[in-house]
C-alpha cells in the first residue's frame, strides 16, 4: 500500500523545480510547497496541521546550501520527513530504531511498577465509537501483551546475533498475564464477540453479563486480577454511534473506579481528520493517554495518522493493519513518515 500517492507525485514534481540548483530559494520552493499542500489536504490532513507542516518544511529548507552530494530535492524530502516525524510525535519513546530499550509504545506499561512487588495490575481502558474496531483491538492488544518478544514474527526473522542483542536490550519482555473485561453492555453481541476473541488468543474474559454496571464490571475484573495473579487488565467499554454525554459520563465513572494506567481511544483511519477531532473531544471529556488507529490497511490517504497528534496533542500508540488478531503493530512515527513519503 502506498499512502499519499499524490504526495509522492508532488515530490517528484519538486525535482523539476530544483533541477541542478545548489540552493533552494523562495521562488524555487513555492511551487513545490503548493503541490505538497494540495496533496496533504487531498489526503484529508487537517488544515492547521497541513499549514504547520508546510511552514516547517519552508523554514527547514530555505536558504540552506545544498550539501555536497545531496540534491535540493533530497534535502526538501528530508525536511518533509523531519516535519512529519515531529508532527506525529517522533520523540525517543516512539522511535523504532534509536534506543531499543525505550521502544515501548505504551511507555507507562514499560515503566509501570513491578507487579510482583505491588500486586497492582496494569489497567488499560479502551474507548471508541461503534464500528471503530474497539472489540477487535481489545483482542489484538491482549495477544500483543501476552506474546513474548521472541514469539513475534519480526524477531523470528532475525539472525541469532541480532536476536541476542535485541533481546538483551529489550528486557523485560511483554509476556504478560492478561485478563479481558467485557464492559460493553449495550451492543448485544459485544460480550460474546469478546469471548470468542479471548478464546482465539488464549486470554480469559471476565463478564458479569449485559445487565451489570460497566464500572462494577471493571472493578470486579481488577479485583479478580489481583486475586488470581493477572498483571494486566484490558477493559472493553461501550461504543456508541455518536459522541454523547451519557457515554462520556459512563467512561469518566469507569475511569474513576479503576484508575487506568492507559486510556486508549480506538479510532478508524478511514475517517481521516474526523479521527483527530474525535480524539481531541474524548480527551477533553474524559482524558485519554493515546489512540489506537485501526484499519490503516484500508486507508490509502493517511490523513488521520498525520493529524491526530497535531489536533489532539495525543500520540497514536498502536495501529490496526488487518482483521486478524495478529494485525496490531506499535506505532512508530519514523516508519510512518518513511511510508508516507514512499
Ligand atoms: P467495535 O464496534 O468498535 O467494537 O468494532 P469491531 O471490533 O466489532 O470491528 C468492526 C469491524 O472492523 C469488524 O468487521 C472488524 O473485523 C473490522 N476491523 C477492526 N480492526 C480492523 C483493522 O485494523 N483492519 C481492518 N481491515 N478491519 C478491521
């Protein structure tokens, strides 16, 4: 999948404008910026985000001597890459290849207190509108956290040497004992769907049926986790068709009851910049720690991925890239920036 086809085309056009020049000038850069801007807006990148990106690229590019052996085009693309990276939150905790020990996209999971000494499970609350892929994400995240690093496909493909160094620098492994809590009591099939997913990924699902109070379900799930030695609880909360005050109030109540380490909003990449506004409104209503961006496999535009952080201030922590339970990946801004630029 090539994201941002138009952006790639725009960047090819850039080469023409800079042909042979040693320095990017206001004049030579203007047409390039214009096509990039159009490509960003066509990809449904939020207007303010697109404007900030363009300004940043201009600032980084203008007046710079072209480095020996690097074309003006390459330099422009590097500026674009750096801006995209900043925009998507390219700090150390979300880089794929700088410091492997800082790699966890769920930073607070990596830094959460040792379960063995505190007996306090890590609690992850999942929220989102109906159809965003929330229940699926709960199952996927359970599998991801349950899996040991050595079981992942990426690690399996490494040489012995790579493996040894990676594993040494990445301890402790995930290898978590996960409990799923079915607190989506409104959609009739949600509990059953979670139970089926739980069975698929080999994770126990806690439920009190569809008549129980979601905050009570979450609370009892955490108590069960403490009693039985689960170190992680993922709570699947209700989704609705639209954002309403009742949904937000319920989430605040669940949140207050279990004090989650992470509150992640599940949003659909196909909705473009609307996903970014949704993230911002959930954050102001209940306070979230990040987003899980689903259906990235079906999104050829990338507007949501680029806009979410800029609009809401919240990072994307995971991406869903398919319907299968293995189709969840940590979100790495540097990889995404490279993908976007083709
Ligand atoms: P919920 O209402 O938010 O709980 O949504 P579901 O988890 O039931 O998902 C809705 C639909 O989206 C289902 O058909 C899922 O298979 C599909 N889905 C979820 N995540 C992804 C993804 O990352 N990629 C694709 N292609 N489909 C997904």
